[in-house]
């Protein structure tokens, strides 16, 4: 069925349990995402999930579910996405991994789904333990910044503007410490512009965040892969909202170039 084959790459793990070839799965999915071939991406992950179940590979199942949640959220298929979230939490409990970094990353993934469904308070209930786990792991990790960013979005949506500002500022301080976090830094500036727009209506400050975000996305050192394209499309919507049409057009053109294989 395409790039991923269940007949190669499997290996025995702990207790003799066969493990699905996760590297092959991720490579196939990334290839599909670059082409915007979401149908094949769904099929690849579904097949990998079935294989993991047949092996009794709970760890593999959890990793596949994590990726499927993000994909189904992207496609707006929230009923299926909610089912995947519930199943992932069940497996997390089976593995007794509720306080691990893997759990925290899953919680952020689930929270982002709930935010997309406008279930902001439910999202915060996942983000609080996620942040606690990630803070204990590494106070300067991009994963922790992601949790703070998601919390900031949810808090903005429910009108907790001061708390949202604190989350975004903390996320930004983490991301700025590592030059590799350019895309997430740009997204944080966009989030802060939206917060300022509904909180203080300070156009000058909001515009400065938007300009900074574009400059970051305009960096010549960035790899123009599908993650870059996704960030460009997401930010382009915000630039359009704020009336920065030139920036919007440029980012959409770049994203189209990536997905067309011309980047």
C-alpha cells in the first residue's frame, strides 16, 4: 500500500514483543504530508496501528495514535479524533506512563484538539499536568513552550488575558534561547498579536509582533519543508485578519511551492 510495508523492519523488543518499524512509518507519513496526500497518510497510520495491535505492541500503538490525532485534527474530523484521544489515554494507563514525557506530549496533542473544537477549559485540564511534567523534565524545552503556547491560546479564548500573556511570554523566553525554534517563535509572536488585539487593542505592539513573525519566517536558513509550509499557511490567516495582505500572499505562495515540490 505504498511507501510503508508491514513485512519489513519489525524487530523484537522487550519480553519478545515484536515492534512495528516506526522509522519507516514516520518516513512514509512525512512523504505523504509533503504531497498533501492525506488519504494515503491515514491509510499508512491505520495499517501501522493494526500491525501494532496484532503484535501486542502497546508502545507502537501509542505512537501511531499520537500521529493520527494530529492528522485527524488537521482534517477537522473531530468525532474520529476524540475516539483516538480516548484510546490513547487508555493505552497510557495500561502502560502506567501517566507521568512521563510521552504522556505530557500526548496531553498537549489532545489539548490542541480540544482547542480546535473550542473546548478551551477541557484543554486546560490536560495542559496543566502536561506543563508540570515537562517543567520537571527540562524547563527550557520546546515541548514546554508548546504547552505554554496552547495554554495561552485557551486562556485568551476564555478571557483570561493576563494569564495568557504570562504563558506566551514564558514560551517566548524559552524559544528565544534556541535559534532552532524559529517556527515556534514566529507562531508565538502571532499568538501574542491576537491576544493584544482582544485585550489592550494596542495596534502598534500587535503590529510589531506580526512584523517580527514575518521576519522570522523570511529567514534564509529555514528548511522549506512541510512543517514550514504549515506554519506559513497558519500565519498567513492571521496576517490576512490583521490586514497584512502582502505578507499573507508571500507566505501562501511559499507554502504552495513546498507542496508542489518546487521549494
